[in-house]
């Protein structure tokens, strides 16, 4: 019987989920090839946050030192009212979060976090076979003539055969379509503005200086829209995401360029601190439609399986899209690392069984939050704000405990990984 180390996995998609899977699989001794359609591996200019559930996965992969070098740590999560900026909820993060959930809540520039994971995949001194990264490799077909060796066919005419094929290629997954999975894509009716505002312009203005005096993750709630912002790269940028009703143009094109003025206009009438902040955005404001997938437990067919947005794309109202993909990656590697190539299909079934329910719960919570965040002023809004004031722990129906606690892994070492004692 072949050894575990002898078999191969192809991962389609070199984003955060795909590379986390590649790294976790490498550390289990599998030989991994990543196929990325872009000419260069990298991430867009935007912020990302890892809540404790995702931080725990990355720390367990040995990335603590690299993550500490690029992270910005918010001390609180603050909820504000749109009209006057009054605080209606505050969740302590920082040391409190680390003590409570045994892992930190950190912010990053997406490109920085992507680079850390990619470098770990290709580090010649790392555990396991070095991951092979192939760019300009757009998958256009699947060959399942040999069910034990599925092959991805790329636009350049190459054939990439392996014992297992993983589709980690995003919400518009080619692997998903080619394996014949059901179309579960849904349009939310909303779109999101995204911008990185230079931190020096924020710090120089007395009207916005408060944003750098204490690092926080801030959510503003308003009728039909909400606004999120937090610092990354130690204050170099303020990352901004604003969710509003979608225009027909954006719904059709998915992503369109926008301007700082469009962003300001989208939050007209809000507290004066909002336009003071948003008007400092530069010309690289983007606007993208918010699509998601409905809950669906069908993530595999034979030795082909899906991961991340390709199977459970979710709205950003739990800030868990990448985090859930990282959990997928860790569980996938745990299952595939336990078997030889002959047991790969059974391992994939266990992976789906362990992940589909939980990811589906996060999808549904994200949809519920869309309505909760955007309530018009009135009795429901006042009831929501009262719940926010009471906090997010314990028995509250807004608690993060179910999402941030514990680990999806069976491995006792990773499951009991103690951040505060890991030095």
C-alpha cells in the first residue's frame, strides 16, 4: 500500500483559502500543486480580519511570528448609531479576546496575510514537500476518465492530474461548474464600497484623529446601509467597507470603479464624522455586488471537492468568509492526512460532513445580520440597540461564543493550542 506521503493534491485557486489548504496539506506530508488563473499570485488592496477561530488555525500552522509582524490589533469592537455616532454597543477585544477565546482578533492588509501564507507554502525549510505554485493556469475542463486520478485541464493546454482535486476558486468557481454542482448563487440586492484611506490624512485632521488614537473595529448602523472601518498596517491605512442598496449597473457587472464622492454621497445625512472620514479616500474606491450561495451540503463528487466561497460563499455581515475557508482547509488536511490515496474519497466525505453544517450556519447568520444591521429607525431598531448595549457574550442571541470558541479540528495539539503560552 502506498504511503500517505506518496499522493498528490491539486488545489485550484491561490487565494487565502486555497493557500491555507496547500500549507496545511503540505504539513501533513502531501504533495500539493496550486493552479492560479492570474498571472501573479497576490491579493487585492483591502483589509481583512481574523477572528479567534481563524487566528487559531493560522497559529496552529506555525505562523505566529509572521502574523505578529503584519497584524494590527484592535482593542474594541464598537457599534455606532448612524445619525449622531453615539455608541450603542462595545465588545472588548485585545487581551480580553485572547484570554476568553485563547486566540487573538487581528486586522491585516490582505496582501500581507496572503504573502505570509504563500511564503510558508514555498519555504524550503518548512515541514513537508514544498508546494508548487503555477500561475497563468485557468481551469477550463475536468477529465475524470480515471476516477482515481481526476485531472484539471487549463487554458494553456496542460493537464494537471492528481489523486484529489480541490476547487478553492471563489464564488464563481470553474471547478464547481465543471463538476456539475447545482447553481446556488443568490443576489443580496446590496453592494459594497471598499477603500483604503491613507492613515496620515486621518491623523492630520482633528475631525478624524480619534480613529488613530485607539485602534478599534467600528460598525455604524443605519437604515438600509451600514459602514465598517478599522486600521491596518499599524495605522498606515484605514480600511473602509460600506454596504448599501445595489445599483443595476453594479449588479450586472459585479465590480465597477467608484470615487470618494460616491462613497460620501452613499452616506449622506450621517454623523459629520462620516463624511470627514470618507472624503479622504483616493481614486481607487471600488464598488462590488454582494452575491452569496444558499446553504448547500453538496461539496464533492468522487475525488473532487470544494472549499471556501466555491461551496459556501457568504455575505460579509459576520466577517467570516475567509475565516470559514481557513477552517475548511484545516479540516480537509486533517482528513486527507489520515489516509492513503485509496482512502481519499472517504476522507473527502468526512471533511464535508464535518464542515457543511457549521459553514451553513454562518451563511445563514450572515443573511440574518444583513436585515439586523439595516433596520429603519423604530421599535425593531431600538430593540436591536438595547441588545447591543447588553453585549455579545453568554446567553445573548448576538453572542460570538458559538463562532469564536473551540476548534473544528480533532488533533489534540492544535485543538488545545494555547496562544498565550505559546512563546
